[in-house]
């Protein structure tokens, strides 16, 4: 066959002859039929009937075929399809063709007009291939539709300067395919190209020959939709599918004289309503993708400016189409009042007729009403948008109208399933509009699941799966929605493992298909490209990096979850840098806290959503604000089953309190195990319900760690307390110093030097590896003092803060490798002598700025202590920990020991019976990828339910104080094994998780010494906790250690020469390796307890005066003065600070009796640290 005559028609019962072969469109293909081409080209009419037409490697030309010549007359474009005329692919092509015919008839495309054989239909603008793509899009075949739109785009009209307005349609629908598949960046590019093309031809509608008036639609076209009747008074208008537009120039003389392209005047038929519909789609999808950025987008501002000038025909009914475009641009441009008025004006043409853009205007008005809180109006508008979209065959708007109408029905707690869904799904099935049908099925399934009709919901989801089949839709937005709902129903069936997998599948799509994350990346990119100002960036970041609010969960839970689970620390850093650049230091402090919270949440299951629900539902009222308490009421009302389980759990916890933490007799042990097992079973049922809540639409505040404003927090800082906060952003390290009435800030200029000095200091303190033994020269050496002083000077460089002046307390909020730096050992020179900071003031740490100050929860003054016995050092004898426990039990009543016997239950359940926990055992270090996979209680460490991550789960409650002298960090090997991607993350995550599980005070070791010094510090600290603040108790314990002598035989990591005298334990190796995390909650006296029964006050042993610890000889009393800070900015009236109690005024403790590796022996003479 001649290559230029490759257009065939296949006739039934015939083999195709060379040249032409005929076959009716609805005929059946015989297996022996052969066609010279494999691609379906389109429809052509011959003798009044439509036929398939194939294409080869050339375009079709009108006119009869002539052998020996290639002149086919005027070029006519016909549709390009991907169906193959053989086997099953033909039947699929026929189905798509039927959909196309139905869609074209609904859209007003004159498919049925016959033409003479060889006279193909005039070129369509947009093309027939474009409409075939629309049919495939409605089928959910996004990739096939994409190929159609690409082919149509290649054959689009081109002007000498650019493409013409028909490419608006092609770009808009290319963007729609990418949008549905989750390629949002490419989608935005195409939508932007469509808008730019409109702006290149803003007045094209003025050259259109519109009919002078609108005729009412025919009776058949005005029939009611299958799911209801519109209540709007407007009538349906009938609009020509094609109108003529003038092109070219009437006078080309100037072009002939001056040069250029001669454009002869001509009239072209175009589908005006389809071009305008595509323009509106591009504008609103672009605004949806940009979100809050659209308000500052120059292209959107230009669009508003052009459309406001009325580029259409003046005083004509087509002005409604201009208003529809302008209203959408105004709405996403942040001018809601003006947008609503314009969109309302665009609803009818000529004052009485609906038009093809009425549906999109109603849809946007419905969204505006929903976000304004008017759910009843939003429901009405979405329903009306569906009616109008049905009549004018706008399947994209119809699908969205059904989805959003069902959403409003769901969040407004209306009864039953949204009424339009069932008839719409059935109608879409008969029309093969699979995308609409899947939307109706998924929306109905969610509402059935919300009504706890899980079996019916699962049946709906199965129907949706069958409808999707292997189509591309299953990999796009609808596939993610299906996975999300599958996870929800699996959680309702208590299949948590399968439910978690389904939610992971949904979130995997959201990593690239989330609008929220995309907007975040767009704002970040525009800031880096200097396309937005810092002020604009601050507003955008504040909007995009907020915690998900109630409206976010109600609108799209998947979007909210995707933001929580996806780490984006770099975006927070740039937000922080913008705030610093604008000298908005208070906001910078809040941003740093937000970044730390996000770092913690993004590492938890469901992005911290589960933990937020646990806190809202189970935390004491004193730990929650009013909003969280209101959310608790709403959640319990929605899930009454959880409330019954919670009451059972509270009853079981009360019964456990009546039993000893470590029963001595077998009967009590069996009773304790039974109660814990029952509590664990109830808690597992609660956790299953929590997962169902986590993927639901109810709000739950991220209560812990809390988020406080800088002003609110500064007022809560105790008198005399200074907060030293660090935050790494970019390549710089920023420092802040706050007191109750002042704050200052500076940039640590030598950040790389600080890192090197930290490594040097750790080595000089003897940290080469976790069991490295120190000799006499290392213990008595003083080189570390110079390094410690240089390190402090480097951290304070550029700041007038003066640490030589005394003040009561310093709270450090570290970041990065500073988590491994022992601030207690940093040296300050006073009166010619070097002093460690711990001797100048109390020191404690906090993981976030908001946790520097306490909440309303108090401390338990009658708490019991559970001590886990093991080997703090691998070569310890079994009796070492036992002897340390016995010494502690003598000075701390209510202390219980846990040996090697198996626990009565997993430690995540058993923890509820512990008030204070001391683990005298070596712990495995936290390691990536899960920094919470280590067991706080190493007994039964290999059994499930014993990791720190398990401790976050219910049952609620845990030890208030956790002391882990066997904790390991990279500090023990001088940061040789530090995680480069997340330095300090092991300590930060562990601290946040322990605090989130209910602890208020933590004492962790940066490196494990494992000797008598470690046991003595823990004992001195623990026995003082009932009577004094933790920071004060720790300072006292350290000062005692500084005055004590080393017992070489009781220190496994010390090796002294034979006959060498025991040195003082003033080397930081013994006492600086501990990290005290505390919020500053003061101790509560037993007399202050409410209730009829009050525990007896613990007896105090009489202590001779000469056995009380003495203050250093040259120590000065604490003064009121605070450290000087740069750019001090008063936020509250300054008030005098109270003096900290000196060691002499602190409560004395009994002198320890000799015991193996027991209490530190005080030195004969006090020594100045």
C-alpha cells in the first residue's frame, strides 16, 4: 500500500484490500482481518454511518485517493487513539469510543452530521484527539489520556509569536493528568503555560461571533439528574458547540512594506466554551497547587489585573464567562469578599441562564463557604454544582462536587450516606465514567466506616477496586484515597498490621502528591530564588509550617498526616534564618522550638498523631490546655467504646497501686501479673481504637512537647534562672540567653572550632572508647581545663554575657553535638582561679525551650523507687549492684529491687507501677534507623513490649524520675561514631520519648564510668529528690563528689600504679558525664496533699554537724545579678532573684558506712573546685 494512502475502513466479512477496506464501526472483527496500521486514528462518516479510521505515518488529507500522487486536498485532522484493531484491544477501543460519543453528545459536539466519503470533518479546535483524551481521563486511564493530549498539543495552531488559544486546552488537560498522578511540579508547569497563553491573547473573546441571545435548552436536555433536582431558579441555556473567530489581518500593506508574516483574514470554527472551561480549570488548579502562595504570585496578580479590565465583549452575556475566570483568580488571590461577589455574578448568563461555567463557580463558592464555617451553605452549593456539571458534561467538576458534598455531609455529622452518591455511582457505571463512579464509591465507603458499618464499607471498597482494575487511576489520587480507607476499615476490624501497611501505601503517594508538602517546597524554592521578600516568606512559613488544625483534619486527613510524618528540617532552618534576618528574635525562638518538636514527631508512628491522641485522652487535666480538654470531650463522644476501656484501665491502675511494686510472696506476684496482663489487654484494645482515630477527621492537639510563645515562656522562667539555648541553622550556630526580663542573642562565630574543641575535650577527659581505662596522669592532668575554658569562650564570643557573676541556675537547651558536651565541666576564671560551671550555679537541661518551665502537674512526694540490678560495668561481680542498692535503701524508704528474674509483664505495662526508676545496668546504645528501639529496663530486652518506643504506647503512666547511669552516647568515643545526618539525635529523641511517656526528671550518662563514683552520685541525687529540686540535688551530689577521693579498687576504669595514693575525684570523668533533664517543678510536701489520708512524713536520721558537707573554702554567696546579655529587651518588670541555697544549708544525709563500691568518702579537707 502506498504510505500516503494509509487510511482504511474495515468491512465485516471481508479481508482488507490494498488501498481501502470497509467495515462498520459496530461490526465484529474477524480473526482473519488484517489492517496495515495498528493505531486507531478516529471517526469518519461515510454514507451516513460512522466508522473507525486507522492512521499510519502521515496525516489524513481530504479527497479521494489517487495512485501516483500525494495530493489529498486540504489537510484535515482527525482523532488519534491508542486502541489497536486486533483482539481484545479493539473491544476496549470500541468502549472508549462509545464513552467519547456519549461525552461528545453531552458537550454539544455534532458527532452525527454525515459527510461525503473522503470529506472528513473540519478541523476541531480543540481537536478530536483532545476529546478522546477527555474520555480516557474519565475512564481513569491517565497515561493514555496523557498521550492523546500530547499528540493534540503537537498538532496545535501556532502563530508567528507563540502557540494559539487552543493550546490552553491541551496544557490544562496535560496538567490535569499529571495532577491526578501526583506529579504536581509538572502539573503546575502546564497550568502556568495555559494561563500565560491566555494572557498572551486576553481579548480573544472579542473576536468571537457570539449568538446575539441565548436560547433555552431543549426539553430532553433539561431532564432531572439521577440524584435530584436543582432548586435554583435559573434555566439551562443552549450554547453553540462551535463559534467562528476572526483571525489574521484585513490590511497587510504595512507588513509588506516593513517586513513580517502576512496573515490573511479568515474565520475559524472553535469550541469557545471548552477553551474557557479549560482556562478556568487551569486558574483554579494553579491556585489550589500554590495555596497561600497564590496571594503573592505575580502571574495571578497579572491575571486579576487583566480580567478586571473586562477583556470580553462589553455588555454581553459572555461577560459571565469572564467573571467566572476573574472570580476564581480573586478567590485564590486572597480577596475572598470580592471573589464571592464576582462568582455569584457569574452564575447566570443574560440574567437567567445557566452556562457551562456555572458548575465551577458553584464549586468554588462551596469551598469558600466551607472554610468560612457555613457548612449548610457549602452543602447546598456543592449539590448545585453537581447538577450543573451533569447538564453541561463537566465530569471534572462533577467528580469534585460529589466528593466535597460527601465531605460536608460527613463532617457535619449528618445521618446516613450522602444521598446523591448511590444514584451517581449507578449512573456513572452505565456511562463508563469510572473516575466519577470510584469517587462516589469511596465517599460512600468512608461514610459507612464513620457509621461503623464496616462490612458494607469493605464491600464498597471492593467494588471500587474492581472498577479501577489496572487503570492508572489506581496509582494516583484515587488509589491513595482507596489505601487510606482500606487502612481505616482494617483498623476497625482490629487488623493493625495490615492497616498500618495500607496507610503506609497511602502516605507513600503523598510524599510526592501532597499539596501541602508541594506548597512548602514552592515557598522554600521561591525564597532561595529571591522571588519573594523575607516578610512574605515569614507569612508563608507561618501558614505552611503550622501544626495541623481542626479544619485541616476535617478537610483532608491524609494531607495532615503527610505533613506530620515527612521530615523537613531544612525548611524550618530557612524560616529561622529569615526571622533572624528580620531581627524578629522572639519569632526565631518559637521557630526553633517548632523545629525541635517536628524533629521528634516525624520520628514517631503516624508523625506523632498517635502520641497526641494519647496525651489528649489520657494525660492529667493539669497538663492540657482548654482546647485539648475540649478535643477530649469530642473524641470520647465520637468513640464511646474508648471511654469504657479508659475507665476499665483507670480501675486496674488503681488496683495495681494497692500492690507492692515488687511483691515478695508468690501469691502477690501472681496477682500483680494477672492485673498487668488484664491492663495490657485493655491497653491493646485502646491502641487499636487510637489507630482508627489517628486516620480520622477529628482534631487532636500536639500537646507534648508543648508550644509556648516567647513572651508567655519568659514570664514563666523562675527568678534567677537563665536559659542558654542553641540552634543550628545552615552552617551557623546561634545562641540565645534569656532571663525573666531580658534576652540576648549572638552567632557563635567559630562553630567549626567548637566542634573540634568538643572532640578534644572529650578525649582529654578519657573518652576514647566505652571501656577505656584511665591512668594516674590522665586523672590528675589539667590540660582539659584550658580546653574547657577555650570552649566556653568560643561559645560566648560576641556576647557580653558574663558567667563570672553568680546566679542561681542555668538551663541549657542544646542542639547537635552540644548534647554531648558536659557544660558542667566548662571552666570560668574568677579571681585568677578556674572553676567548673557546676560550682557556680545549678545546671539542668531541656530538649525544647517550652520544657524549660513546668506545667501544672506537681510531684509525687511519697513515690516509691524501683531499682533494676545488673552489671553497670561488664566485668562487675553480681554483688556490686546489690550492695549499691542496699546503701540506697537505707537512706531512701520505699525502694524495691528487680533482679534477673523475668518481669511480671512487659516493661511497657509494668512501668505504670513505678514512681521512680533507677537502672543499675549497662544499656544498649540507641542506633539508627530507630533511635527508640533500646530497652530502658534491660531485663527481657529481647521480648516484645520492652523498647522505649513501646513505652510511648498505652497504658498511660510511667516513672516520674528515670535514672540511667548505664546510658551510652557517642561522647564515650569522642564522637567517632556520631551520626553525621543527625548529631545529637540519639540523646534528643531518647529524652523526648522518656518525657513523653510521663517522666519529669531524667538523669542520663553521656559516658558510663561504672564504678563507685557512679553509684555514689546516683545515691546522693536520689535520696534528696523527695526534699529538694532535682537541679539542686544534683549540684549537691556533684559538689560532694568533687571533695571525695577515688577508690581505685572500686573504679573498674581506673588503673593506678602500685602504692600510688588515691587522688581526689575532681576530674570531670567521674561527675561530668551526666545529663540532668528537668522542667524545674519544685518538690511537693506530703502535708500539701489533698484527700482524707495523707502518707506519713519520712523520718530523717540525725546527722552530726561535723558530718554535714561543707561549702568550698572560697565560695561566695549567690548574688542576685544575672549574666549581662546583648541587646537586652525588657519583656517584664525586673524583680530581684532569690539566693540559691548553699551546700551548707542543704539537707544533710547520713554518712555512708563502708561497703563494696559504696558511698563516696568525703575528703579530710574541703577543696575549692
